[in-house]
């Protein structure tokens, strides 16, 4: 897969997540509007990586941890140790595809991923906690 990842959403009407209108989390492909990506990059700046992908690659336990983190926090940073840039891009694309997440940003060995939670918890969601400020 070349380029960014897509999040799967059914019935998305183009409403912006940044404005507080959340798309449902079901099945048709869509990409985040530029306004949302910019906002998510701002929020992610202060986050630390939650998951690290090292030499063993995408083990099932790593994918489960990514899924758990995405469901709780919606917006996460993932640290990827890979041999070169192309390998990192492949791993990021695979993570996005398997976790149904949208790539917000990738700088060096850090990727910022977003996937809306089915039931976001205002205490844990990085998106909702940032709106409170």
C-alpha cells in the first residue's frame, strides 16, 4: 500500500471531527480533513509514544496493545525501530491497515495514529481531554 492509511467509516457526511462532530466508526474508507490533521498534530506534540515496535516487528501482542491504546486514547504515538526509511513506511502502512487507523503524521521513527473510539472516555481520550482546555 502506498501513501497514507485510511480509517474505515460508514455514513461519514464530511463533518469535521475538530468541530466536535464525530463520524461513526464502521465501514467505508475516508481520510481526515486537513483541519483535523493539523489539530491532531498539535495535540500529539505533547504526547509520548505508547507503543514501541522493535526487531520482532508486528507481533500479535503488539497489535493488541495498539488496538487497546487506540480504543482508549484515540490519538497515539508509536515508536518504530526499523532498518531504514522504506521499512518504517511499510510497517506504518501495515499498522494502519491492521488497526484501521489513519496516519496523521510520521517524523523519523515516530508515527502519530488516529482512530475514533466506539465509546470515547473523556478521561482517557487525548482528543476529548484536549477540547477541555
